[in-house]
C-alpha cells in the first residue's frame, strides 16, 4: 500500500490545479486557437530562439516523351521565433484544504489567473498586424467595414495563392462585428436564409465571403480622430505561436511544480509556501513567442 506523505499531498494539489488551468486557458483563447501552434515538451529559457521550417515552392515540369526530369533544389524556408514572453499569474490561497473540499472555490481562484494569461497571448498575436505587408491594407480608418471590403480581403488572399481548401478567418473588434451583422444581405432570412436568422436572433455572424468571422476583445488600435482598428483576415499558417516548457524549481526549495499539456498548449503550475502570509502561493505561467510565418497569407482590414 502506498504511504501518504506531505510530498504526495503537495504533488496531488498541484496536479489538481493544473488539470483545471489548461482547459480554462484554451477556452478563453480566440486567436490562439486559430494560428499555427508549435509545442514540444522540451525545456527552454526566455530569450531562446526556435526555428520553424516553412515548406518550399516547387514548379511542375512538362516532361516530353523521351525527356528527363528537371531536378529542383528548393530552399526550405525558416521562421525564427524568439521565446520572449514569460507570462505569469500568481495568487495565494490561505486554506488550501478548504479548496480541495469545495472544488468550486478552486475555479474561483483559477479563473482570473487563466484569463490574464489568455489576454497576454491574444494581445501578442493580434499585435502582429503590422507585419502583414505583402498585401496592401484594406478598409478606411474610422469607417465601418462593408461587404465590398470583406470581398476584397478574400480576393487578396486568393490572389496570394492561399489554398482554397484552407480555412480563412476574419478577426474583428466588437464594433466591427456589430456593423457586419447589420449588413442586410447577411442578417435577413429572405437574403441569407438560416445564416441570416442566426445573425438576427443569436447575434452570430458565422461565415461571410468564405471567412469565418470572429470577434476579440484584444484587437489593436492606433491613432486618434479617427482611431484605426486593426482587424486581420488570415489563415492558420500566417502566424506561428511557439510554446515551450519552463524548468522545474530547484529541488529542496520548497516549491512543487507540475506541467499541464493539451492540444499544443503547455503551462506550468508552481505551488510554494509563503511564511509571511501563512498561505500557499500558486503561480501559473507559460513561456511563448509568436511571429509572422507567411506574410502573404494575411491582410490588414482596417476600420
């Protein structure tokens, strides 16, 4: 029979917290769930660089009868992503045994920490809008998006040879989302069928011009009078998000850590005792970096 020790109990507590943390993080992400994610359970430090390979471009050769194949020497592309963000959220629980007895209390503590980390990841990803320069920005600052602008965005990605089978996303702020679902052609049953009914009753835009339209609270804004809203039309491979494991705390320092990993996401949960407050301290943290992978696979859609 296994012997119950304080070390076993501490490890069980951290595992319990970690099990609740990661699903909640994934559920609070929008952009983070749409981009190309690269996660490996290898240890890394802030400032490390990760090389992400990009598939080369090949051309088809029309070989004549009796001819020979045309050997190509493609260069494998490379995107360097620096792990330059160590996001953490720390909170203390005075009586951790009470939390174990009442699981709802754990959710009450965890939710703000998870939301804070999700906000950091979303903000970092949406701040990459300025890196999309291959396609000319569309839309007018301070002016609501129109059907014509959305159509032009889809045409721009098609011209950039985005594979037709690859899902396309249009991520906008709340005001732009509201303007889109008020376009009559997309919000009336007689013109858009069931999709128009959902926009009218449920408030969901759904799909417009081959874009899955979603909204985010962390869209970037610049300037004033008028303010430029930097919405983004993109595909998965336009942006890369790299996450790596953080090291375990030094043995004997009184801290216990556990990794939570799911769906190309990974985070660390560290529990330690704080004698000044007589409470258990929990730190939820993640080490990540993000960058543009394929410049021509996205376009700025300003409003």
